[in-house]
C-alpha cells in the first residue's frame, strides 16, 4: 500500500565512512523535495538517535556535497542492541522526534540494526554502503570503486620505486573478512601476487611466484588485505559489534619481513589505510550513491519498509534487509581462479 502523505524522514549514516555517503544523502533529500517531505539529519549514526542530536537537511545544505568525501552527518559504530534499554530508547526517540520513517545508510552492522528495528515495527529502509563491497544482496556498494581507485594510484607509485630499487614491495589495503578491495587492486594494478582473507597463505607458492616475477623484471609487487591471517591473532580490542580493531595488526610489514627472510631480497611495505576512506567519490560512486538515496525515498512512499535499495545489474530494486545482512559477500572460487591466472 502506498504512502502518499508528506512525511518527516530521519536520515543517518553509520559505521565506517566512505566516498558516496554525501551523494546518497543528497539523492534522498532531492527526491524527498518532490513529495514535499521534510528531511532531518541524525548526527553520528545510531548514537545520534539515542541522544536526539539532529540537524536540518534541505536543498541549500546538500546542493554542493555530491563531490565531498565522508559524511556531513558524522558517523559512529554505536550498537543499540548491546543493551535492551537502548533498543527501547531508540524506538521511543523515533516517535519523540516525530519521525514518520527512517533511512539508515551503512554496511552489514548498521543495516543489521535497521533490520532488527524493522522487525520491532520501526518504519525504516536501508541504503547499502561499504568500501569493502562485502554486503550481500547487492552487486556493488558505493565506496568500493573510490577505495580501489586510490589503491590503484598507490600501486603505480610503489611499483615505480620497487623497480628503481630492485626491491619487493608490499601494499596493504583494507578488507577485514572479504578480499574484494585486494582482489580488484591486485588484478587492476598487475600485481605479481595477491593475498586475500578467503585463501590461506601458501608461503611456498607465494615465494616461488614472487621470485619468478623478480627474476623476470628485477622487482616484484604484492597486494595484501589487512584481514589476512599471517600469524595466529592474539587478543585484540573489539568494537560494539564484536569486530576486532585491525589498526595494530601490521599485516603488510609482517608479510614483508617474512618474504625478505625467505627470499633474501630487500622488501618494504606500505599501508594506505584510512586514506582509502576519504577523498572525492569517483563518478561511479556519485551516481550509485545518488540512485540508492533516491530509491530509499521512493521505497518509503510505496510502504516498502524493512527493505534495502540494492543494485542488481543496472537496476536499483528493493530487497528485504534480512536478505542483505548476516552473511557477508566474500570472494567466491571463480574470482580466486581468475586471480591465479595473473600470477606468473
């Protein structure tokens, strides 16, 4: 059943930032204007909904943000479902703020909260984002193309210096459980070897292929995802959603140390880290962010709550949030096989 009345719609961004969030916010506000809706920005993700911290979202405020990285609303990794009292406070605040509907823009964790709230009767729709591209139910998420573009630029620069100094160089990129960023960076940059979390490290194969490349061109270049298990992880700090904080793992330097030990060749590493998260979104991410933002408003007005705007082929469609969350989209075997084609 459609929802045709003018509405007061809250918009929040949760989890890690990435390019494309601002275009998504902008797309939602622009489409809401067509319906005569009022948009309210929830500041700082789910934390802002708990504290009722808001800011107005109007045409003047979002008109010029399509090329800006990050999110004008701020973000956090707050999880209200850590405490039943916070869940009830969240639901009560939606009503107290006079929100007729809520748009949650985020990845698996943020949309997981949205799915649970929807099951409790909150009128919420989801917009998928993650630079890791690991969210199920959608072919691509905005943020991914921008992140890989930054990694490709870093790859070119590192290959230049590796060739000049006759070294092996390692580039560590983001990717906690899924290796999509490393995979695309490795293939797109012409890396000699790529390590992703889905495939355990085979040091003998890696050393053999790296040495083959080195003998052929007097340098070698390796891409590694931050989520790769080089040595068994010890106790590490967890965030609100139970994920290990990876900033101190040092996967790239450890791979470099072991490779130098096994090959006898000078090996260095570089980690671009949060540089991948910032900066102006690519054209692809501007368009995708805009499209899913627009779709979110249309879903609200068609009464499709508890659903997410997903890219399927060239179409943006509504799918149940439960289809998108809970199971990460990891790199399948056919992509692993393709990656191996380029390790010569």
